[in-house]
């Protein structure tokens, strides 16, 4: 979604469980060193559209077509690429810090529970689609995610047709080469960067990912194509055998075959070849073999 700032409410959020005084959050740079659990929320998931970024409330509005279309394509692309043992999620709300509780458009985390916390794992990769969202929101999200421990944070800028990765060292989003490949231990194979922007490229990458995973249905299709090809080859072999048999019999009965007769044999169907071979039993001349029925 494209978050929009709600300036009527800042630095405040309801306490967990409801009731009591509102909570306030320390300003950026003075946050406590201990992170809250990733699934202990200060906004109400699936009830409101609120998110919190460093204590600043934003409202995640429904997306416009460019954002919504690209998010569908991104989900379609990433899901089959995720290695077993990992889980992709759309709009997964994460408690990033004391004052931040927001969701990125798509994230990837390990399956199961983190033994260190007894809760779900923190995501390892996050993707954010940027269409109408403010640069401030995107940058602050990236900073918070990286500080929390998310390994890689990507932003797909719709209007610029650009895929970027957050660099902690440069403190900026760095563009990726569109002709490059995105590699990560979460994926079964590298993903073409261009596929993150283009659904036709995404479809090709999905097929390759399913093939790498040994998808059962894809293997059935491939096996069926191989069987069909073998059967077609056998049928072609049988037809060629009939042609050779017809040539041999014609030469034995009538001598050298004319160019016209050879052309008719070369272009004949299986049914025609069978009919001509049968006529040879009673034909007195080669013309009778090829006579129209």
C-alpha cells in the first residue's frame, strides 16, 4: 500500500490491550537498545490501516493501479523462487522498534519459530513498491528495517522504472542494473532484475524457478511432451518405411520409378501409401497403382 501521513496524530499510539494513557515514543536516535518482539504490535492489524514509523502515524491507503498491478506481479514472481524452509508474506506487519510498526509490500523470512525468542523469525528480505509513498517514509522504513536486522531491503520505484537496494554504508538506495541478476540464499535460483518490473519477464522466471524446484506438474508436462515427440518420431519412421516399401515393390514390378511417381510418393499421406501398396497386388501398370479412386 501507499502510506499517507496523518498529521493529526503524531508520536502517540494506544497501549496494548486498550484503555489507559496513550503511549509516547522517544525521538529518532534515542530509541532503547532492546528491540520489542516482531509480532507485538502497537497498531491494530487487519482492523485499521494505521502504521507507525518512529512514532509518526501514517495511514496505508489502498493502492493505485501502478502499485497494485506491480505488487501482484511481484508476489507471483517471488513465491516460486523462495527456497524450502522460507516463507514469503504480503503486507506482513512487523514491530520494527519501540516506535515503528509497519508492513512492507513483500517480505521473506524463515519458517517456524526463532528459538532465541519463541516467536516468528524476523524477515530477511523486504520489498517496498514506491508509487505515491513519500521518500521520507521509504528511507525511514529502510533505516529501521536494517537496524532491526533485516539483511536486505529493496525498493521498486514505479514511476522511475528502477529497482534499488538499501545501502547502510551509503545511507541511500542504490539502483540495480536492469540486465543484472538478483541472487540470495533465500532463492532457488537468481532472479532477473528486469522481471521485478515486467510481468512477461516474470512469467519466464517463474517457469525456470518451477523447473529448478522439480515441480511435479511441470515434470508431467515435460514428460508428456517428450512422449508426444517420441510418438511423432515413431509415426514419421513408420511412414518413411511405407514409402521405402512402396518404392521397392514398384521397382520390382515396373522397373525404374519416374520423377512424377517419386514426387507423389514423397507427398503422400499414410492412408494413400497403404492404398497404393494394396493396389500393387492386382495392378498391371504403375498408372493403375496411382489411379484416382
